C-alpha cells in the first residue's frame, strides 16, 4: 500500500452534556503510522457503534478505557490487514480489531479475532456474532437458569444484544416478549425474530401492556435499558423470576444517575439480585436457634433492643420505628414478666 496516504480520524472534542451532538466530536487527518516488528497495519472496513461508548466518553469507571478530549474515539471495527510485520497476521486477512473511529490503525494482535468472510457476513462479527451477540447469548445460557415454557421479556428487543438474547431464549423453548420503541420495531420482533409478542413502550402504559402480553407474568427479564422500563417489568414478575441486568441505556446520557437506587454498579460488579422471602426457609429455624443461640451464650454474637414501656407507648414506638428513630429491635413491654 502507499503509506503516503493519510489517515482520517474522528476525535472526542469534549465530553457531551446530555445527548451527544456532532459538536462533541472533531476531525483530523494525520499520516499513517507504519507497523513495527510484531505489528500490523489494518484498514478499517466497518466501525461498530455501541451504547457503552457514551459511558466511556464520561469516563465511567466500570470501563478500562479512558477518553480525554483530543483522543481518537474508541470502537471495535472489522478491518483488513494492509501491511504486516507480525508472524500470525498476513496482508489480506480480515479481522475484528479495536481500531476506533479512524481509517487505519496499527495493532500488535492482542485481542484481535481473525474472520472468515465465507462463513458469515463480515458485519455480523460486530453484531450478533460479535461482542453484543455474545452478551445476549451468555446472559441467557449462563446466567438466566431458563426453562422451556417460561416467559422471557427482553428490552431493546431488536438490537444485537436483545435480539440475540430473545432468539436464544425462544430456541430454548421460552415464550419471548419484546419491548421496543416503535410499532415498526415491534412488528419486526414478532414477524422476523419470532417473538410471541412485543410491546411499544412509547405507546401507552407499559405496566398494563406487559400485563396483557405476559398473562403468566415474567419469569426472566433481560434488561438492556434500566430506569422506567425496569420499573414496569418489576411490577409483572412471576415467582422466582430472574433479572439479567445487562445495560442501562436510559441513564447513559445523564450526567448524574437518576433518582432511586441506580443499579448500574450491579452490572459492573457482576452481582446477582435475588428475592428473599423468609417463609421459604422456615425449616432452618432449629439451625438458627442452635447456631446463634450458642454464639450469644459464647459472647460472640451481640444484639440490642429498643424497649418502650406500656401498651400505650406502642403507637409512638411504632412511629419512631417508621421514622428510623429506633435503635435496636423495637419492642413494647406490655406487662412485667
Ligand atoms: N453488560 C454487558 O457486557 C453489555 C455488553 C454489550 C451491550 N450491553 C448493553 O446492552 C444494551 C443493548 O446494546 P445494543 O448494542 O444491542 O444496542 P441497541 O439495542 O442496538 O441500541 C440501543 C437501543 O436501546 C433502546 N433504548 C431504550 N431506551 C433508550 C434511551 N433512553 N435512549 C436510547 N436508547 C434507548 C433503543 O431501542 P428501542 O427503541 O427498542 O427502545 C435503542 O435502539 C445497551 O444498554 C448496552 O450498553 C451490555
């Protein structure tokens, strides 16, 4: 190739406020860097645009990548190698590589996947056969404990993550209901992706729509959105439902997390949220009595009580409790022993 050609790049000009605008980006043109030993140069063919870039642009700490104004925008790409001094990569190879928003980039091969264009369209390697597809797949197969016949709801249903999650769930015998932002997207989810139903959250009460679409309630929710959509799903959960917190796109354009418990850190920490009802565990009562009783007697377990005197004190004691003014187990001594 002619290395005299230049490399056009798009940079982050500034951290966006709210929704990104074109003014948040800038453009430059530099000479192409030739590869050193153990490196190759590739020409970007396809650039993947992924919602998480918006989080990287505000330097959300859950991502390893950092961007400061003037940096080339990050991103995964499909590219073809145009010059190589790397033993494992040859000129002409198609690869998935993180070139970012630029026409050419040098790589040492780390994290680079070779692609076979005869096997699938190259573009799919950035979507359902790439990182987003893997996200949807792993969420369903590894995390969701899905059983055939269950009702699965997927938000951002027609995107690469949602459509993979939903279709894998369907192939596993689930009844899949999508949530999407237009009637056109919903029609696609039903007619092309084979979902049993799809609700448009922009057309009316989502809680009621989900209630209608999921008569047996929701056994598994694959959440790509967070916020109001998650809140609506939470009102339609079946017993023992599982929620896969995958993405919170509703908040990505916000400078500060929305009110209420922001569940974004649950994603970063790969944490699991499970519902607890004590009545499911009553058989453990003798064990509790033994273990904690012994520990109290041994002086290795401590507790505190907040005792009000006389039944008449009960209302105020209860109000104190509900104000959080109690300190220890709230009790009312109604009569002497
Ligand atoms: N946890 C992980 O490792 C991981 C990996 C990859 C992606 N993700 C997350 O998975 C989610 C889906 O990613 P994707 O690549 O498949 O994207 P995508 O679905 O192609 O695009 C995002 C979609 O989100 C929906 N959306 C809902 N509320 C929105 C809002 N307030 N603003 C903008 N969009 C909104 C839109 O679809 P509707 O119009 O249908 O609502 C939009 O098309 C994202 O949250 C992403 O960050 C997580």
